């Protein structure tokens, strides 16, 4: 049966970003027309959208080796698996309640559920002995509109297709999209998979082991762990009654009925002797460094409950590893030092930044814990997974597990190291990014400082001193009459300029070798020119991508106008950056003696006019930005263009020399500060500047 979907739902069901759907609609006239809604929130027929998406194949890199598919296939699968489930009239928490109760009842009944309300109610009464939480389904059956019956058909389909566990996860995912209150407190899936992989490597899985969770919440971390094996015993705690109900039903749907529940995870006696203990403590805004109860208190409870060969995992905020106090010892620092001193910390993994989408102001760390045996002979593995993800992308979990569980040799030249316990005691910070910061030998500090000072002196000696002479040569007079203007669009149509389009190249294809790229970041100064590059073989996949020539003018129009001259050429332009080529301009004219056309303007003159205040004032946050075609330059005589080009080029050279001098001085300052701060050298100031020794 057809239903209506919004553009946001099309993006979610097709598993693409929202702007991609807007681009489809804008660029393709055959995109389905709205059948309702409003101009700001149009509604589309889902069947028409699915048929249109059938014409759009999924790129090969997204298929992961599977048979070719289309976005229409993905759209229909997402619609069937929770996207089109009835229940829009229910609040998200009630939706989650009802979904889990129906799946649990279906699991108890082991057959399709009856569609008659009286028969379904009778079945609930008889099934209450198997699971006490099913009594809540009677309330939903008695409510107006019979929401339980309206969801029953979809639940049956999902259970038949995915099984009770898969159906429960799909429906909870649908509840999360509706605003389910369990979503913000769930452990992110990436952290769950990292914990499971580490447990498999360190313990060989959780089969026949006793597993506990001190603050289980809705159960994401626990159910992910249990999916890796069948434990001998499951113990969990959750103080929130609604969360505890979702947890019990969720575990039941996953086939774990015999679970020991306790109301408070702080009572570690219930978890004594556990082989694996997990905890992702309830997040509290702010930092409780002065409180006796803090996130590391949960890590201590994990250690207390572990068996002799057990292993624990605790997710804590970064600040718990960096907080110090000069006047008195804080509770969090005392607990941290005791955990390290007693040999209870096996690994410290700094998780990627912003991994938890609901906790925006705090980044997280995963502690791998061991029982309190007083063994300080083992090293503590510290790993910066944030740096690993920036290098490895989606495979960061596998790389992190390999480094944490591997040998010392495998960690060489990697953001991971094994540090003896004595070296961690008394540290002001145990954050891996701080511990793994490279340390420079004292003699190297001195050598680098002397080298930087000599380089700065050489820069000043080689620099030009004719800045005043150059400025004195520049003469300006009042123009007797105004000038006409031509837009870049007119010059392009008249073949006086050639437009070089920017190209869309995924960030994953960029690296540190090959042709340099010029994008938004380079023109705004956020990244140095030449840092990002693309390999020639990777560039060959983009047939339309061209390369600049020396003298091409690179422009980024829009809200932030930026212009530069590509002196050396050989650059690939990334959208929204574009280029302008001047026909007939050749930087080294002696190499092209038969050039049929002379350039009517030089690149430095064109760049200066494009970046002038006249055009810059027409772009920005508070005005309607103009495009490249709408930028304009004055119509001048060839001699004036030539004078402006020569003047701009000389001033650019002087500015570059000045920047080099400033950079050289700043490097000397940094080297001196680093050497003194590290205690590698002392500094003396000699009034006699002719003596160059330090």
C-alpha cells in the first residue's frame, strides 16, 4: 500500500544525505511531483519515489562486494523495516513500549498472534507468567484507536523476516527517529563494536562467561556484547524504571530470559565474580571533580566485581584523566592514581571526537580494566583512536584492536604505546594524546633553536630592502572621467577569459602525494597550499578534472570572496573554487615564440580587480552573494592593465618576503619557548647583538 513521505524521509530510507535528495529534485525534471503537504514540507507518493530511485544505481564503493543494487532497493527495504510502520499517533516512548511488548508476546506464543482484541488480551494474561512486563500490553489494547492491532501486521512481518532480536532493533531504531527518550542515553554503536572486538581478542568471546553491566540503560552495549556469544550468566542494573522495562523486554527478545536484575549498580556485591563487566555511566553535565561520586567511581566498582581472570570496560569523560589540583588532591585524581598504582588499568583508549552525537561538549575515553591484584609489572597500553580514525577512516576499530592487543613491535610509529606503570604515576594527565606527544631530546632542542635562529638571520640578509623604493615608484592621479565595467560573464562569452570549473572529489581520495589541490580550505587559509594532494592514478577516475597552468587565476565567489594567482600551475580545483585562464598569457614567453594571441590583461591585474573592495562588498553574510559571472572589472587601456599587473606582482613579492621574515621570527620564538619549557636549555640575553652564540 502506498504512503506519503517527506524529502527528509526519502533521504533516510535511501540512506543518503538530505542535500542529495534536494539535488535530485532540482537537477532531474522527472523527479516525482508532490501530491500534498506545503511548499516548505511537500509530501510525495512513496511508490513513485521508489520507481524513480530504481533508475539510480548505487555506486560500486557502497555495495561492499554485493550484487549491483539501486537506491530504490534500499528505499523499499528501509520502508519495510520500520520506516513505514504505523503508530504515528503514538508518542515515541509508547511506540517503543508497544513494539517490544508485541515482539516479546510473539516470542512466547511462537506462532503468529491473533488479530482479534479479545483473543490477544487473553493471550497476554496467559503469557504474563513468562514475562511480567507483558501486562502493559493489556493497557494498550484497551486504549482508543487500538494502536496494538494497527502495529501487529508490521511486527509479524519484521519477526518473520529478521527474527525477534532483529525486529526489536529495527523498531527501536524507528522509535529513535521519532524521538525515543532511550536514544540519548544509549552507548554509540561504534563504542559497542569496539568493546566486543576487544573482548573477543582478550577473552576469546563471552560464551560460558558471567557478564554484567552496572548501568545498562536501554541495553545497547549489553545486547551488542551478547550477540557475540552465549554467556553463562547475565547480571545488570538500571535505576530508571522505564529504562529497566525496555532493557528486560529487549534482552528477552534477544533470547536472554534468565537475567539477574538489581536496582542499583553501585551495589557491587551482585556482580562479584563476573568475568566481564561493562559500564557506560549516566552522563552528568559539568565536571564533578570536587564530588566524591564521579565517573571514575564506576570504574572502581568494575574492578571490585571482576573475577581473577576477568576484564572490564568503562566509558568515562576525558576530563577524568586530565584534571589536576595544586592545593589539594581531588577525589577523581586520587581514584585515578589508585587504579593505575594497583595495576587495574590495562589500556586507555582515547575515543574519536564527537563519537556520541547527544553529548556535544565532552569527548570520551574507554578504559580496559583488570582485577585488583596489585600487579604493577604489566604495562598500560595507551592508544589515540581519534588519530587512528583520521588515518584509517571506517576501519579505525579494527586498527585500534590490532594495536591494543598486538605486540610492542606492531605499535612502532603508531599512535599507540605500552607505558610502564611507574612512568604513569604522578602524571598530570593520562590522556593518550598527551602521553603520546613526541618528546625531543635536550641536545636536539638546542640544535633546532640555533638552526632556526640562523635561518631567520639568513632570511633577513637575503630579503629585499627596496620596499620603500618600490612604493615611491607608484604614482596615482585623479581620473578625469569614470570608467565602464564588464562582468566576468560577458568576458567569458566574448572568449576573453576561459572558465575552469571546480570538481567534486571525495575527501577519501585526497592524500599527501601527487597533484596539489586548491579548495575552500586553501583559499581561506585553513590549510597550507600543497598539504592536500591527489594521486595521479586516483585523478584518472575523474575524466572531467583538469589541471591549472601557470598564471591561472583561482577564484572562490559567494559569501567569502577569495582570489589568488596560481604561479606554478599543476593544481586541481575543488568546488566551490573555480579558475579563470587568460588566452595568450604564457608565463615564460621565450618558450612560446609562435603564440598567436597576446594577453589583454595580466593575471595579477585580473586577480587584484576581482578581489577589490567593489566586488568584495557585494558578497558576504548580510547581502545576496554574487556568482563568479556577476563579478565585474573596469575597462582600461592596455597600458593601465600592464602597470596594475606589474605593481600588484611587485607588492605581492614584498608581502611574501615580509611573511617569510615573520614566519622565521615566529619559529625562533617557538623553538626557544619549547626548549625552555621542556627544561632542555637555559636562555641568556646579551646586549651585544653582534655576538651570535646562545
